[in-house]
C-alpha cells in the first residue's frame, strides 16, 4: 500500500548532505515541494552497551524529544524513551512469522506491521475485540523517492478519550519508525559485508546438480525454505529493467505446491502495485543421468545376486514430475508456446497401436492343421487316439466301402 491521502500531515525523511549520521524530517501537507524547513532531526549517537543508538531532536528549539537503541539488530526488545520528562516505553517484537513490533503508550497498544516483500509500514491502534484502526502510514526510500511518514489525524481525533497526549504519540511514531528503518538498513549492510571477494575457484569433481548453486535469476524452492524470502527476491529481481524473466525451480515433487504459491504471491503484489502483468510458463523437466566420475583403484568384482527385474504392469500409475520450472516473464517467450512445443515433441506410442500390431501378427499367420492320428499334441505328452478299423458291415457292403475298409484294416496291409 502506498501513501493514500495527499492532504494528510506528511514528514519526508532526507539524509543530511554533510553528516551521514543525521537525517532531517521535513513537514508538509502532502508531498514536499522543496524549500521547506526541517521539523525534526534524527542523530545517531554512541552509547555504552548498545550497537545502535539514536535520538530525535526538535530543530526549532533544539530539545531532545526521544531516543531509541538496541544491543544487536536481532534482539526481540529495543529501547524506546520519551524525554522531558523521561519515560521508558516498552517496544517489543510480537510477530510470529510476520514483521510486527508493538509499543505501549498510555495503556494503548500500537503495532507496526510490514510485509516482508513490500516497502510499506502501517501502524495501527489495537482496539480488541474491535477492529484495529490505522493511525500512521510510512514507506521506505525507493529509487529516487525519499522515505515518507504520514500521520492520519482524522483517525486519531476519533479517540480523544483514549489518546490524550497526541504530541507524545507523534514523537513515538517518528522515533520508532526511524529505529525500524535503520535496523533494516543495518541488516542489508551486514549482508553485503559478509559477501566479500570470493576465493579462487579450485578444480573439483563434478557436483550433483541438486547441490549446485542456482543462477542469479533463478529461485530454488524447497520443502523447508522460507517462502517470504523467495517472494521478496523474486519481486526485487523483476524490478530490474535488465531482467526480462525469472525462473522458480523445484527439485522434488513435494515442493511443487510451494513454488506455485510463490508465483501467485508475486503476481498479486504486482497487481496491487499497478505494475505490468507477467506471463507464466510451467515446464516439467526430466532428470538427466550424470556420468559417474572414474576413480582409480583395484577392480571390484560384484558377487551379489542380480537384482530382480520388476515385471511390467499393464496399468502404470501416474507419478508427478520430480523437477518443475515456473518462468515469470515480462515479455512473451515464443519458445514456450504450447503449439510450438507440441509440434517439436515426438508423439509417444499408445496402447491402441500396440494392440493393432498384435492383431496383425495373428492375422498374418496361416491356420494350423489338425494333428494326425497317433501324433503328439503340441505342448503335451498325449497322443491322438487311433480310430478302430472299419469292417465290411460298417461300410454298408458297397464295393468302394469294402476296398477302403480292406485298405484300412490290418489284414489289408498284408496284400499291399
């Protein structure tokens, strides 16, 4: 969400041109037009026992209004104080898997929330069991646009009985937000400092592709990886005009659904920010067998029994692909056009073709002849029974019948 109301009280956060430890907050009603005098100044200080310490000053009077600090950036509790008179305000991390910091002032809870893959901060007044009310909006610096903070006084005025010190609340909103912005900036600087110059690459044996590092524009989604980090990285990559597409890959079938959720979150964010729509292409990739590196050593003779060959089944169950790649592109990729991919792919042989080939084999064979009397049947040890000899009475007394019976009888064989 961007800053919505252009007529609200707005503070624009500008770094000081001479001192990097100082930022100035210029007040205006709507976007600053330039030339306005700063209202507040945040100055980083050094305090014993803290890794970060800063104070908020009134530029007009020079009064020290509030201060904040923490020992380490990952601490769940941070110091937040009002000065003149001094008052310590509880400021703790209350989020579970989301970004949420809460401070309590005059028995009211105020929560700062931020989307992990966005740049907007929202502070709400907790009114449980009633719905929360937004009282402050903020946005990080983006490209050439400075960071801004907008206080929604029309919502604060609705709760005058609960919010009595409006000036103190405004001071706490500014101080707590600057502490969150500085902590986020420190986290980014530590990440960049850890990634120093890479050592020289040594030659090594081939590595399994499942363990290889992905390309700069690829995001590998696993079954236990952080989805918010994947979404944030995808959004940042697509903001670069030189990157036309990104690839969200999976190397196990259990991570396919998580990859689709990452893709959906990226498209929702771009739609909410009124950015151009993306083209999505889902490709099922096959596992490629990698050559096993040859190792020197004595020849090993395998004395184990051969593994049983699985019997082919007529109905093969469908299994999901092991690898999947989701392409999110700002342009149309013609290589992934379904019609083009269908024309270049080979047509697999179907069951109907196999059945027709079998029928042709049976149709081309000649019909088998009946076995002769006394001949062994194929596939068995039994012989066909020999019919009994015909007598003259069985033939009906005709000449032809007597001759045929004489030839078929054992007595007729003696006169042949």
